[in-house]
C-alpha cells in the first residue's frame, strides 16, 4: 500500500519560487561567465554573423534605409535551459527598413521532448515575428513552446547589436 503525506501548499509554493529564482540566477551566471572569458573554449550563448544575399557584407548595398538597423540577413545562436539540460537553436533574421522580413530557426535538439518543442516553435515563429519592428521582437511562448523562446530572444539580442547602424 502506498502512503502519501500531504505537503502544505504554502511550502510547495515557496519551494517552487525558490527553484525558479535559483534557475534564473544560475542562467544569469552562465551568460556572464561566457562573456567574461572569450578565449575559455566555452560556447557563448549567442554568436551573430551578418550576411546579405549577393553583396557579401551587411550594409554594402547602401546600408540602413534611414532607420536604426542596417538591412541584411543576420544569424545568431541562442542557448536555453530545459529541465534535462541546455539546448541551442540557430536564428536567421532578414531585416529591411528596421523590420523583420524573414525568419528561419533551426535546431539540433539532443532530447526527444526538446525535438517536439523546437519543432512546434519553428512551425509558429514566422507568424509571431515577420512584419514586426526588430525592436519589438520578443516572444514568450510560440505554439506551446516557452523554453525555446529564451534561446530565440538571446539570439535576437545579439542580432540587434550586430545590425545596429
């Protein structure tokens, strides 16, 4: 026979809040450590590389069209934490007149559940960001996937930095 002892709700809520705060603290530390030690061999949480279609470099076809960001296609990696461990996605955004005109997200999930959520995220991200100003691109949950959003948002931050005119 299985016996279960009920844990008071207030204790469960406190424990959950402490766990979330701890994870947020650890996630913040990981990003700072990567940024502070560029030659340490640790993979950074995002790595953006600007490119354009036929010109070979961002901005060489006239640069920004009067806005804050240089038109072009930019690629960055974003890492996010799942309960099973870290995952990484690659984000490619095409920017024209400070707006996102195209998005492509690829991933190589290492866990079955991550594969499912990344697939859902990839299927719904275009509707969430294409046509928006790059400054307004930030997602919380896309097609039922919330953790993948953390990696996406990290990559977008790096792209914003690289695309700044």
